[in-house]
């Protein structure tokens, strides 16, 4: 086995990010789509902390705290929206809302 | 790292994810798993770059494999609740990766905030939106959970992007500024200690026998070469003695993150508070039942 380098962590981060991207496009359940965005946030956090460790700087970790804040805000708002939409159409399918209008 | 390895394993990984996403041919799933694992192993094996960070690397491979496998399972699992639980696995194993990167605070904050708070909210909403099966038919999955949308196009786009990203990583990382040496890092940490006079006094009292007070009213660390010194007055003698500063005065990860947060990024911290407040308002407004307000009412 080789010794670890920054690239190993960046590679893991890139793979998880792309998996989240594919999941966001292919899944049709609204909640799972939002979960996939959380997966992408997670990948970004790994990259930030890896860079921060490489440079011996804690700014990377401070960035992750802000990512966490935005993720929490996004989860609260997105899930509130999903509950609202679910009450109207009784489905979680994203395609049910392909036309945003009065329903 | 030859570029061919990268591209071939991207193609293999793309085929694996595509096969896993499709609901129908169940016989091909083990093939896809082997294909994906092979591609992953090949990439990591051939990425023997100039080592910048020496870590016990077995843990990295274990946790990164768990994270990637759970992420794949999360986007391929039909049941949304299981997808959320697999996401908890991703969060836990990436917290372990944070520990390998010496970011203890973020590792535990990640587990508490993500796995503890955000995911519970997701699970609550999933349970709220769960439709009970009709009498007479067994637990069936709704159509939108079973059939993926455009898997071939999504996988193609995703893995072309992955090839681009990894290519950039492998070309860019060797050109980066070399990381600071451990001595430089320690010297930087001593600079931070100078901002925390209480901390250095506490560890001086604990570690230096006969410590009376600091020679100056404002205790600070002097750097001579790579070693840090402090001027102290010992009990029972009026002379100023210069001793080596105790290493326990060096700030830990939590302290460094906290100091950076309030000293370097105070405005961003306030902005984060505003974002959270706005999200709270928004969530309250969304969650409220619509009530009719007639305009003619006085």
C-alpha cells in the first residue's frame, strides 16, 4: 500500500460528489433528490478539510461549519416545501410538479 | 498516474452504476458490484503520488470504501427510508475520514448535526409522506421509486465530469505549493498561543515547578529557532528565568477552530446566524396551514 496523499482524499470526495449528482438526476422521489444534494455537501466538506489539513490551516474547517449551516437551513426549508406539496397532490414524485402553477 | 487508467476505470465505474440503477436484470447486479470495486481499487492502487500526508492508511481505505459503497447503495435503493439510513453511513464514515485529517471537532459536529438532526428531520418527513398499502395488495413501491429517470444519460454526464475532475486533481496536486513543515506549523501555533495569555499561564502553573509569575505583565512566547521560550519568575527568587514553554499550552483543534471563527470570520458567523433565522421563519410559514384572510373583514 502506498502512503496517503491529498489526492486520495480529493479522489474520494470527487467520487462521492459525482454519485450524488447522478442520484439527483436519476431519482424521482423529491426527498431522495434532496438527500442527494446533502451527499454533494458531504463530498465538498471532505475536500475542504483535506485542503485545510494539507496547508495546516483551520479555515477549511470553518468553511465546513458554514456548509453545515447552509445544509441545515436548506433541509428545513426543502422539507417544509415537500410537506406542503405532498399535502396538495399526495405524491412525492417530482414529475407531478413539472408544471408549476395553481393546482 | 497514467491518464488511461483513469479513463478506463471511469468507464467501468459508469457501467457498474448504470447496471445498479436499472431495476430489471437482477442477475447483473453482482457483476456490477465486482466491476465497480475493481475500478475503484485500480484507481486507488495506481494513484501512488508524492506523499504529502503520512497517515495510518488502512483506515482511510476502509472508511472511504464504506463511504463510496453506501453512497452508491443510497442512490440505488428503492426504499427512501433505507436511502436515508445509508446516508447516515456515509456521514459516519466521512466523519472517520475527518478524524484521519485531524479535524476532531468537525468529525463530531458532523455526526451530531447531520446524523443526529438533519437526517431525523428527513426520516420524519419520509414517514409522514408514507402511503399505506391498499388492502388486498402487498407492500408495493410507487412507480417513481422503482424506475430511475434517464439513467444512461445521467451516468454518462456524471462520469465524464468525474474523469474531468480526477484528471484535474492528478495534474494539479503535484503543482501545488508544498505543505508547511511540522516546525513551521508549530511556530504558527505558538503565534496563536500569544493571543491566549490565560491558557499559557494555566499550563505554566501546571507544568513548571515553583512557577510564581511571568516576568512581564503581558506573557508572550519568544521564538528562538524552532523552540519557544517564556520569561518567568520562580518562587523565592527575584531573578527572571527563561524556560522552555510547555507544549501543553499549544491550542487543540477545537480551540483553533473557535478562535478562527470569532477572530478571522466574525461577519460570516453573524451571516450564518441570519441565514438560520431566515430558514426558521421560512419553515414556520411553510408549515402553517393556509388560513383564509378575507379582505372585507375589518
